[in-house]
C-alpha cells in the first residue's frame, strides 16, 4: 500500500492538565502531525481523548482511515488510562464490524520523561526494553484487529524544562517523511 495521499486519523492521548506537566507537548505534537500531513497532501481527522468522544463516531473514523497515529505520553511505563480505555471501547467495537481492514496501518508517536539511555539500560525501570517493546502490546492490539505496523517515533526527556520542541518537530517531520514516502 502506498502511503501517499492517505487518510490519517490522529489519536491524541495527552491530557489537557496532567498532574506533573503543562500538558501541551502531546497536544502540540498531535497538532503538528495534522498540520504537516495536510501540507503533504493527506486528509486528516483528529481525536483529543481528553475532550471526550462518541464510540460509534470513533469506529467510523477508524473505518475511514488508512493510517492511525497514536500520539501519547508514557505514564507508568505504558499508556495513560484514557488511551487504554479508548482501545478497550473503540477498538473492541471496531474489531466486531466485518469490514476491510487489510492495508490499514498503525503508528505510535510517544513521549518519555526519561532520557533515551534509560530506555535501553537493563538496570532501569524499562529494563532495556526500548520504545518498540514498551509499546508492543499496543501494536499487537491493532495487529489483532487486522491493522499493520508502522515504525515508532519516541521523544525523550519530555519533562525536562529544557526540552527542545523545535528539535522534536524536526525529528517528527523526518520520521513522517520516511513513513509516508
């Protein structure tokens, strides 16, 4: 499947007011994904999970999309609760509908509070897993529903007051250019 001029659903799992940050990074990255992909000729729709959603509407969006991108913070070594709830409610409903899922793709764009070295350190909380394995169960949930995998992109040191958003945007654009070529 060519990923030129595709229909992309962006799922923003960031919280508007999380307890430990301003909550704008994942929101800003999801908006940047939408803006950049539109500039490249893709159609986009976006769901901000913290603003609520209708399960039937989300199932329709999943059916519409060629590509689903989950923009998410990493909390307690995985998904925040609202993202897990979305998957439980929406993906479970979508899975039951007999439709063509062949060719659909899923990608994770995630933020980590830790530095990159901590993700690969066998003595850290992540025990050397790296982002692909941290999000393995999420990818498998979509795979089980018939949706293929696209490469992950991870942003580290997200809670660092010196986090460089411009560098993150550059990394995001580069990743999207590789994925959507």
